[in-house]
């Protein structure tokens, strides 16, 4: 069984084991992870598919405690233990009400990433960044291939392999180290007057430029050049210097493909809105002369 109903059953089972009240729980996001709000506990529950046997979810709990101890503003867990339910791993986090404050400024993320990239190695084993691993696995899965035409599938496969070849040949100017790997303003929250960064399940070792690239990619979703320039200034790097690096366009195009992964999976399971956005994005990538503003679902 899949979908929100199955997710609710997992949620209820995990809450019972954790001693938390699931009454009134509602789904607030369903993408690579399902995220639920427990209003009676002022808690957020993340349900992740167990593709890595829960190792990343568990590592994220240890990592964020260490980051908080180093004064990096991060979301913090409600419980220090993860719970396995069937093929999922469930973690519990403090809820940070956002009210009507709007999205945090991009420059706040730049400041957080500057702090993160200056830290020593954390006391937790982290994997190397797996470039386009989820995307290429999705393209290879017959269950998900049905969301794509044969022509689009061939084009996406060729595009991925070309970008992976180029990725392996570029040199990082900022060096390799601890990265968030999914750092963008959509993963930032207000905590009082400060901005904090959440969603640490993908943290790994990789070229630090990867954490900057996601904000560059927000131009696809309507962010301005001014916002991006402020982000880079807060990080301590010139936007022009970054764009002059030969790997910048490679990472941007890799992010294009990465963002298709969840939409391919959802479209294959009958999500019509996801399918519409998927087809729109593929058309804009295959015909880049046509201006296109992407939308998140």
C-alpha cells in the first residue's frame, strides 16, 4: 500500500512507539520524504523510505546535535532516536511555526553555509556525494519509466551521462568537505528572529560548490539576480567569480535533472499535477530558447 493512507498508518505506529499523540496529524509535504505535523505535540515527523537502511536519517540526528553545539543554526530533533516501521525510517523534530513571515532571505542561507563549510570534520560517518544517483536509478526502473516517452527517456539518459562525465572531470575551487547537499531557502525556517536550516538527511562529503548551486538554481523558480548576489556576498564569494568557474553550469544542469526525480515517481503513480509539471520542465530543458518559470508542487 502506498500514498497518504499508508503514510498515516506508518505515522500512527511510529507515534505509538515514541509515546507521542498522533491526533490531528496532517501531511504538510510529500516528496522524497513524507513530512507530518503533530499539532498536539508541536512536532514534525519525517518518514523516509529506507533506501539506505535508515543510516542517513540516523546520521542526521547525530550531525545536527553536533552542528548546534558549534553554533550553526539548525532544526533540532525532538527525539534522538529514529524508529523503523516496515520499509521506512521515522524521525521526530521540533516544530517551528512560520505564521505569515514569508520565506527567509537567501542571504541568511549564505551566512549559514559559510559557517558550515568552515567547520572541521564532524564525528559521524558520512557518504560521498552520489551525483545523480537517485535520478539515474529512477530512469532505470520500469515502474517509473512509464511516466516518460521513449524519446524523453533516451534524451534524459544521454543528458545524465554527459553531465556525469563532465562532473568527474572538473576541479573544485572551494575544495571537498562537509556539505548539506540540499541547501536552498525552501529548507530554511524562521526560529524567532533567526533563520535555521533543516532537512539534513542528504548531508555528505562533496565539492562545496554544490551547496551554492542550489541557490543559483532558484532562478528557475523566480528568485532574482539581486537575491543571488546577496547570497554570495553573505557567503563571502563573488557571484561573477563563481559563474566564471567551469563547473558552475555543470552543477546547474545536474540540479535540473535532480529536481525531476520526485516528479517522475509521482507521475508514474498517477499524480496528474506532478505529470503536468514534469512534462513542462522536460520541454523547457529540451527547448531552452523558450523562457520558462518552473513551479514546485
